[in-house]
C-alpha cells in the first residue's frame, strides 16, 4: 500500500515538472509576475518625462521577440522599436521564501541572499541608466524609466495579450538593430564592400568611444551585443556597464580594445578575409595613436 502511494506521488511529481518544463519552453519562461520588481526604493533610477514621440511609441502593441539573460524583448507593431522588460525573477528571492518562518541561522542566510539579489538588480538598472545618460546615441536607447505613468499592451510568445503598468516596473525603449555579423554578411553578400568597410571602422570607433567616456563593459561581445541601425553601429546589450575613470587612459583602453576584438577578428578572418586589412588597420590606429 505504501509502495503504491509513493509511486503515485512520484508520478505526480514527474507529471507536474514535465508540464512546468513544457510551459516554460513554450513561453520562454515569460510570466507577468516576472516583469515586476520586488518592493523597494527605485527613486535613484527615475527619469524625466520623455518627449511626445517616445510616448506615442507606447500607444502601439509590442510582440514577443526573444529572451536575453536580463530581459524579455518585445518588438513594436511597426517593427522599429524594441521594448525590454527586466527578468526580475532573477533579482529577488522566491516569494514563498520571503514569508517562510526560519530559524535564526537560516534567516541570516536568507537576508544575505536578499541583499545579493538587490545588488544584482541595482547593477542592472544602473547600467541602463549609464547607457541612457551617457551613451544614448551609441546604444540607440530612446528611453529608460523605473516609473512612468502609462499602461502598454504586449503579446507573449504564445500570442496571449497582457497589460503592463509602467508605473510599477522598469522598461527600456531602444531602436531596433540588426546584429553585426548578420549585417556584414548581408553587405558582403550584396557586393557592398565599401559600406561594410566603413561600418567596420565605425563599429570599432564606437567601442573606443565607450572606453574614452570612462565606461567599462564586462560583456563586450561583438557577435551578440552590437548591431547596426541601417548603417550606424550601436551597442544593443548594455546590461554590464560601470563607470571607471581608468578606462579613459590610453594604456588601459588600447589593451582592452585588443582583448575585446580578438574573437571578432577571428570571425572576420574566417568569413570575410577581404575585410581583414581594414580591421587590422583600424585596430592599429586605435592602439598606437595618442588620444
């Protein structure tokens, strides 16, 4: 009898977790509860009211596009604008753990974990604030706020409609860009070598400009974190930025430029060898010239 009971319970658990995994895969883990932050003070990241143009962008619905490490990404109906909603489930302890009675030893660990999660949250919001205030043109960010008096309509991956109240959560509006590798492939495939060469130069200068503004990026991946809006390069993932005056020093940023472009250079050499002289020439100029 006991064996039967245990077997049924085990099968129930398997079924429960199986359904949960299927739902997670179908929605990429999106749930409305995930895009609202834990209770706390967010006044440090409040922005000024946006221009009317940015307000009008929010009148249209946004459709699920993909999911990153820090945010869910949605595309506007007109295909021009990206909306990012943060994955706050990774920036707080589970709700059930908040109210679970614990002995002092475990309660202390919970408090420590809560502080760690808060630090992760603050780092993400501060990074986007840096980008909005100091790298707006370089990132294509149109607006960033943790409190804005408007409700918007979004559709998740399975087409379900949701209303998001922006008074109670953080969001980012950003120009839609095409990833760097895809863009260069397209240019070269269409015989637009001169455009590709100029785009390559502009992209490397964009990375340099970030350094010279005293901003450090912990995740400068050219394959996934940079793109082009038409022919203009932008950094599309700005979730790992910090202010660092050391970055302004040539002996610092010149070495960093060599380090962060190494994989990019390998990709150029493997896929578009004819662009390699332009790439090497630009890196040489950046790493040997005085500011």
